[in-house]
C-alpha cells in the first residue's frame, strides 16, 4: 500500500470507474501533503461518521416502521369504533321507534280508558235512574196493594153488612 491513503483511494476509484474524466469546469486543487497519521485519522472519522449515519438511517427505518404500524393499528381501531358507533346508533334508532310505538299504544289505551270510563259513568247514571224508577214503581205497587187491601176490606165489610141485613130481613120475614 502507498504512504498516502488518498493516493490509494484515487487509484482505486480510477480502477473501479475507468471512464471517469475530470469535467472541464471542475476545479483542480493542488495536492496537499497529508501525513499518514492525519490521513488515517481522517479515514477513521469518515468511518465513524458513516457508522453513525447507518445507525441514524436504521433508526429512521425502525421509527418509520413503528409509525406505520401505529397508523395501521389506529386505522383499525378507528374502523372498529365507527362500526360500533354505527351499531349503537342503529340500536338507538330502533329503541326510539319502539318507544314511539309504545307511546302511541299508551295514548290509544288512555283514549280507550277514557271512553270506557265515560260509558261506565253513563251506564251508572242509567242504572241509578233505573233503580229510582224501580223504587218508585215498587212504592206505587205497595200503595196499590195497600189500596187493594182496603178495597177488599171495604167490599167484605159491605158484603157482610149486606149479608147480615139480608139474613136479618130473611129472619124478620120468616
């Protein structure tokens, strides 16, 4: 190997890329004389920098993969949450419909109850009036029976008086 690592690097680059020509507008710098220690230290610095860059790139790739995994998991969770929300919303709408139907049936039952109560009040009034008429008819019947009894007594008394007066007249005539 040559004393100067930069010379070795140039040769190596020329061997790897044979058609490499220096462009006309490229600035040609004079060759600096670099000591072997300085060159080795520069190469070591470049290697350390390259290692750090590789670590940073590897970490960036790892972070990007983790970020993508988090985004994917978040999307899945969001989709599940949306499905749950849709299911809960559909259930809420169904319950609201059932509540509305129950309210409608309760209103119909209330209307029917009021109508039945009204009919019951009318029937009770008619029953009360019928009971009063029946009581009045019974009272008139009792009065008629009492009057009939008086008439019967009067007829008997009159017939007995007629019978006795006929018997007395027959006995006097005889």
